[in-house]
C-alpha cells in the first residue's frame, strides 16, 4: 500500500492533519490554519525556512507552486463529490518577494459555487477558474494564483482537443 493511500485511510485523523502529512506538504512544513465550510475557505501557512529559501533568502517560487497547485482541485472534490477533479492550468504572478512565512488564502464564494453547480447540471462537466494568493505576515499580497480546475464525470476520457492542450503544456 502506498503512503498516500495509508494516510487517506486514517479516518480517525482530521482531514486537515492528513493534508499536512501529505509527503510534499509535510516536508514543506505546511500547516492548515483554517478549513471552513466544507473546504470552501482554506488558509495554509507555508513557513520560510533554510530549505524553502532561494539564493536571495526569499521563498522559492517552486514551493509556492507545489502548495498552490492542488488546493482548488481538493476544494472542488469535496464540494462536488462523485466527480474526477484535477488542475487543468495554473498561472502564478510573483508580485513581491516572499520575505516572510506565507499564508495561502483560498475561498470559493457562494455565487461561484452556484455557477459551477449550474454548469455541472447543464453539461455534466465544468472548468471553473479560481483566484487566490499567498500573503506575507503583514497581510500584503505576495503571489497571485489563477488556477483552472477540470471537474468531470468519473471515468471521463479526454477529448482529442484536451489531449492536444495537455501535450502543449
């Protein structure tokens, strides 16, 4: 049994703690500060350490990308159970150096959830885009994340245009 499956089966442990034990997040020392409303609102701390620092002593962008990548998909998987969910595309804009611990803040507003639900009911699939970010300890936006998620029926096979898109990435 893989480590990921073992962690997933630890139902006695809160989901937030299981997320912190996910091997890449564990090595990053990521800590879930808040998971509210069925994962519609998340806050996760990403500490600035000797391992997460780049040559200038600021947060390495790859660490930010690794933490930001699955967050919208994880949220959608909990809010829309029964679907396959994955990150379709992600754009990262580094607004300023990550000179302190960072806090990832994600939120799925009720109107966006309603729009996704309507699209799922009408088409059986949805591809919403979420905007969230990493913030410095003083509350300043450090890194802007734009993440597009594919929400598809379980067992969904990619269309030829989706296969071409993923080959170009």
